[in-house]
C-alpha cells in the first residue's frame, strides 16, 4: 500500500478559517499539503485531510472547524 502525503507549504491560520465566507458552491481552503477546510454554502466549516492511497484520492473528515482550533 502506497500512501502519499504532501508537506504543508502555507500553513492555515485560525484567522483565515474564521474569515472564510460561504460562497454559492462549497469550496476548500488548503495549506498546500494535505489539510483542508471545507466551507459549505450554509456557512459550516469542516477540517479534512486528503491523501492518495494506491493512486486513489481518499478524504478523511476530522471535525467541525468550530470544535477544533488551529491556535
């Protein structure tokens, strides 16, 4: 099993997550590595990690962004 993990290039900050505004479609804010915040149209935010295992993209949902902080 081959697991590919990228190293973060631009670390996400708590302020970036807090200031992320919902758009018409959901979108991702990333750190340049594998950590992302998914922002949904209703304003909810979720942390997720996206990795490749055997060339297949896998999403691992970590938590609601209001429960875990980057501070």
